C-alpha cells in the first residue's frame, strides 16, 4: 500500500495536472456531482463492453474517431443554470495553484467533462484559465479517464518536451483519476505521482499496487504540503528538477 499521508520530504514537482470537478471546483448540490460521476462511470463501462466486440477493428491502422459523447452532451443540455449558479471554486486549491504557478511549475487541467458549454465556461467564470498551460477535456480525446489518453495528451502539450528529471503529479478526487495516472505512467515509462484528494480517491490505496500514491485528505493538506515544498528559503522557483524520491511500501 502507498503512503497513508503526504510526504513533505519528497522532491517538489515540476509539472502538476489537476482534475476539475470535485478538485478545483465543487458543486453547490453534491448530488449533481455524484450523478455526473455515476453516469461517467457507466459510460466508461459501456465503452469497454462495446470495445470487446470491436477488438479487430481497433487493431486496424485507421485514424481514431472522436467519441460521440452522447451522455455528456445530454447532461449539459439538461443543465439550465450558469456555472456560477451551480459551482463554487475551492479557494484553498486556488492558493495551491497560485503557489505552484509562482514557483515556475507547469500546470495542466485534465477533465472528463466537456470543454465546450461547460469546462471553458468554468475556467472563465472563476478566473482559473490563467494558471494552465494546457487543458484537455472529454471531446479532445477518444477515451476519458480511467484511460490514460487525456493525461498523455496534456503532457504532450506543456510547451516543451518532457525531461528525464521532471517530477509529474496528477491530482484528482476519484478512483479513476488514480487509475488514469497509473496507466499513463506505464505507457510513458516514467513516474507520474497520483495525488488522491479526499476519501474516494484514497480508497484506491487499498488495492496495494500504487506505492507512489500520495493521499491528501483535504485541500488544506495539499495546501500545507505545497507550502512546505516550496518554502522559498529552501527551493525558490523550480528551474532545475531533481530525481523523484520514491516512497516504498
């Protein structure tokens, strides 16, 4: 099993990717988020079932078609309220973004939500867009999380190539966020540290196959960790990353 808490002795990250819903913004009515996550999980399970019957087709060297995203589009069409009437930004996470940004960390957004008609509106409404070098939404990739596609797409669009000594984090509040980070790490043959934000994502540690998993039980925990890691007396802005200090089980 991975660490039970965040490790303040680890090497500071140079690239941090964030989930959106439940991580950077919270729904005023939590049941809405629960319904969205449930439908998203159902969509993923259905896609996997269909994929079993299309295995031969997937192996052909034909261009990958973008998903129809019927469930996601239906959800956003039903929604009548503006994003600022449905959501509130997490100000503690805003402090985290501000601190990382000020210290030269490259920030990216990876969301299973649609960008058009939702995600981009959220970023503009709460003045979050300025922090991110890259944003990947559901319509930008063929497969959403827990598939690794969106994380890999984000890392491929950070404004420079990945370096051997980059320290990459992915912060999310759901099990599928951890799974996506682990899958992307395996595909890219490089460490991507999953940071589980809250109990839902933290339960993933029970599987015992993610020794690098870091657990932040709340946004305040992550705020304290980044404050410790980026104490200007010790580090200053991140310009020359060092190898990741991997925690062992």
